[in-house]
């Protein structure tokens, strides 16, 4: 099976050579558009291979979502079996697809799904830029995010993140908006599907809603202008119908499965509390701090800053003399997408770099608008960006003999099993539920067992917050419903955020502790993780072992 060491020099040389071809193809018009796009996608897929074959957790969110997917394959009712907190159901259902086709749900399959989302988003944005700014401008502008996404080794941009699917849906709506702007006639079908995909975004990630609203408002404005000109209302009605179609279907499913109250409590109210930790005045400083935490995104922004400023000046110019709708609509949409992306990235108050995924494509849309009349010199942007990555790689190679941050030799291309998982496997079988108190969702992935509580990390049950009692109450109800074979108290030195056993372990929460001690037996402690096994399962295993022990004693 394919593996990569810390310095695959030939592979890296081929990657940079291919990147050089992509940059040249972007300005060499004799290269067909389809060939240029294929080269670009080939470059992205080629350079993502090291992180794809590394079957290890790179970010705790990956394990959280993969655990949800494993559980949803067994019990597909979201908010009953799974609560993704800020992550919507669509992000998690996407990860179930590999299992349906016979593949294991693991870090490799998750990153493949993320890469497919990334490729789709790039293609949609490229198609939109072609319609809005012309093929020549689109080719040059498209090269910048391709280079960035191909060569960045910052984990927040290469692991499967909850932003990748909503960004794909956003890119699709941008492309559909560009189709609405390309002629005097508005297609009702295009308007319907724009509304449909925008209506799906809140169920992928709530943070994507502001950007979805920007595209929908732009489409509504187009449809209104069209109605004023032609008195045809079909495109407007189709847009509105598309926007409510997915929510109506999803709410029908929610009511059919009796999880409406859970949806309100744990997706709407709980996340409103979570998002309320920040205010508008703090957004600029927080965003600057967020960008400064990512060197690669900082350089991506710097190489685009001049064309973005040009685009902003052009967007702010008076357009009263222009009779073309697009002279106002396109730049206004790009600017508002940037503002909405900044808001989405900072509203939670957390400085997670993967939130910057919301900003990659709005950046390039405004930059492409800024170079729409002077694209010949813009080729410097992808060239400078590529030189940045090459320089970093050269320094890393000289200092540490390292080019690749995602080393997969020594079996790291296969799913690992920690000592904790090896211990619990003695007491479990496929189809069993397990529970981890604390925050170590990778145990679910390694064991390939479904989570026995909707909240697969118990952070919101442990920390003081307005809904703590509701989370704890649901936690106990879930334990009673699924009767997990094993329970791990993972609060300790290896747990994320919750490491104080004295105040955060199971025994500090009477309702949970009472249920655990009544129905489970403490078996062992491994790597600062306490393993509890359900008493009836432990008794049956001991009974099954007695004939064997008797035979060996004779």
C-alpha cells in the first residue's frame, strides 16, 4: 500500500513541476480550458496523497465526525443517535457514503470525501468566474487557490473539516447565480436549484448561513428586477420554492422521528448560546489574530491584496450611469461574501484556523473582479505563492531533511488501535455501543463502534453553561436507551480540554455516576483512561470462559 516518508524528493519535484505547468497553462491560451482544469485538479489530488494515506487523526473534529458517521450507519436518526453540536447532519451523513460502498469509515475515507468537496467547490467557482470575468481572467485567478490548496500542509486545510461541504454548497450557489446573470432571460430551474442548495446549507453548518443569505439576496434582487422588467414571476417563485423545499422535507423527517425538540434544544438554542460568546466590535481584531495564526493563509491573502483592493475600488465606484445589472450585482456579492465569511469565521469566538475555509473563494472572486481588465500581470500572484511554498520546503529540507509533514511509513497508512481500544475489544463485538466520557473520539474510530450517547464528547455536559442540566439528562437517557457494552472515563492527561479527573471525571456527576456504578464494573485503567464493562456482559464472558478454564486445569 502507498506510503510516504518525511522527504519524498522525487514526488515533491514532480509536484512542483506539475504546478509550474499549471501556472504556464493558465496564461498560454493554446492550452484548452478543459486540459488546464484537468491539470489543476490533478495537481491538487497528487499533492494531497500524503495526507490521504495517513490514517491517523490530525484534528479532533475528524474523529468526532467519523464517530458520528459510524453511528449513523447503525442508527441513521440524527439528534437521536448523534449530536454534532455546531456541525450539521449533512456533514456527517456525507461520511457514511464510503461505508455504503463497502469501505471502512476512517481518516483516509474522510479525507477523500473532503478532497472531493474541495474539487467540486473549485470547479463551481471557476465556472462562475468564467461567466463573470471571462475565461482568461478565470484561468489566472483559479490558479491561486489551486496552488494554495495543493501545497499547504497546515492541517486545518487538509483534514476533513465541517466547512468543506457547506463551502461546496456555497460554490454551487455562486455558480447558479452566475448562470442567472448571463442573459436577459432567467431560468426558473436555475433559480429553484439555487434556492434548494442554499436551503441545505444550514443543515451542513449553521456558520455558513450568512454567506448563503448573501447569494440568496443577490438572486432575489435579480428575480425582482426581472419581474419589474417582464412581469414574469416564475423565477422568483421557483427561487422561494427551492429555498423551502429541503427544510420542509427535513422537518418532515424530524417530526416523523420525534426529534424536533432535540433539534430546537441542541442545534438551535445550544448553538445560539455557543455563538453568543463574541460581539461585532471584537470581530476585526479577532479576524486579524485568526489569519495571523495561519502563515499559509496570510501569504494567500497578501498575494491577493492588491487585486482585492482594486476590486473594492471598482465596486465602490458610482454605477448610476451603468444600465447593466451585473456592474453592481457581481462586485456587491463578492464584497458581501467576504464580510459574511469574516463574520462566520469569528462569531463563535474561537480561533480555529479551519474557519478560514469560508474565506478562500470570496477572496479570489473579488481579486478576479479587480484584475478583470489587467490579468497579464496577475500571473505573479500564483508564482509568488508557489515560491513561498518552495522556499519553506527548501528551508525545511536543509534543516530537518523534511518535505512531507504527513509521514505514513511504519504502518501509519492503516487504522491504529491504541492500548485502550485493544483492551476494550475483549468485551465488545461488532454492533455494540460504547461511550467515552471526556473528549477522545478517536477511540470510537479505532474500535469501529457506534457511540452510545448523542454527544460523543461530553464537554457540554461537563462545563458549566445554561444547558448543562439538559445535556446531562439526555446523557443518562442515552445510556439507558443504548446500554453500551463499555464506558470509558477518558478525562485525564490525554483528553482534549477536559483533563482534571478531580472535578471533571464521571464521579463528579451524580446521575451519570449512579447509572455507571449500578450497571458497570471497573475493569482496568490504561493510559489514564478508566474502562467500565457492563455487568451482564462481563458475567456472560466469565461464564463462557469457565469450561475452557476447567478443561485447562485438568
